């Protein structure tokens, strides 16, 4: 057993999202008979179930792989918090951890020893849908462990079709989830190729440094090669992470991405600023949204998720 995270959507955030007052939020919830919760004397909030009933947001069920060949750029933190925030807008999310470091798994407070992971599913021909675990209201997870380091080898030795091996497991689950988010390892092996081919969108996080830019170039070239080989167009979006408004390097990186013909149309309009809140949350095995306290980090993630919702929203 583990302690599940408990994400919260404050009345203030609801009011800001809908464009009404806090009092109007209260009246709307009362009218719809939606259960809400109180934290302290004045702070009210919704969980995923209440938000799903209130917002009823419809998006195209989408698989997003967080992918970049360089490690340490924030793939895990972004996938984790994007999934948590999306759940607070009522979207049902499945998180798939493919990285043998299992940091996404640990973000949910799970020390995985006995739970099935992707390598177990492949080796034992198990169904993904039967082996996910509930880690929060509106969020399920396929965890990872160190044995996933052998996934590349297993896929290649068994000559498994990379365009089908994950996709055939994941695609049917679009009937059960609004978002399926894949945290990929930082390499260009068979596992990442299979993840890319099962995805509707690749989100490439980069830091403002030359190594991240080099990693982005390698990743974009690899995705282009995969698309050509398998005859599938895989859209890519770039998110600038750990942006420091006080450094020239951050502004130079942003400028170079906008001035580059290959990247200018791929860059998301929102970016994530540097914040100690992210590692603090990881160390505490909670999400940023387990508290309703305001923070720049929470606002950055919120804007990113709202941008993604807008991209995927069904008119």
C-alpha cells in the first residue's frame, strides 16, 4: 500500500478558469449538487470527480510521450504535474512509466518491487488494461522498475514490431482515458521508438543550455527518421523548462528557438520557470497541487495544461 496524493482545485482557480466570482462558484456547485471540500475555515476545493462533473471538458483522447535524448530536462516532473493538473480539470489520465529510473513511479509514492511493469507485460503477454493501478482520483499508473532497462534488448531480440508492440496495448485504452502520458527514458532506443509510434503527440522538454539544444536536434532528427520509416506523421511540441528570467542564456535560448525555422512553429507559447517547488514536491511524494497555496510553479503548469487542453479540445 502507499499514500495516494490528494490534488485539489481551489475555488479561486475554478473562478479564474470559468471567469466568475468565488461566490458564483459556490452557487454553481450548489445548483449542480456537486460535492466540494473545505480546508481550514475559508478554503474550499474540488477533487477530480467534482471537476469532471463541473467542467465536462471534451478533448480528443490523446497519447503524449515526453521525450528527449538528454536526461535531467524535467520529463518526469512535467509529465507528473501535467497529469495531476489535467485530472483537476476533470480529465481522466493514465500515466505510463517507461524509464528504468522509475522517478515517475516514485513521484506517486510507490516503491515498486512486485507490481507489473512494461517489461513484464511484454515478456508474459499481459494486458496493459489489467495491470494499471489507481494512484489518485482520476489518475492510473503503469509503474516502472530497474528491470525496464532491459526493454530495448527484449524488443530487439524478439524482433517485435515497434509500430505495434505498445500501440496495440495503448490504443484501446483511449475509450477509458482522456490523456495517456508516457514518461520515456533519455535515449533513442527501441523503447522510445515504440513509445513515439504509439503516440499522437511528442512533448520535448528542453532546458536553456547547449546540451539540451543538441539533444533536441537529435530527437527531432530521430522522430523525422521514424516518421519516414514507418509512414506515420508524429507531431512534436517543444516546452522550455527551467527558464530563468534573470539570465541571458534563458532569453538567448528562447530567441534562438523562435528564430530557427525547424523549431519556431513547434514551441509552445507557455514555459516553465525555475522553481525549487518541483524537487521539494518530489522529495515529499506529493504534487504541487496537494496544497491550494498559490505559487509560480503551479501557475506555470496550469497555463501549460490549459494550452494543451485548448489544442486537443473538441469544438
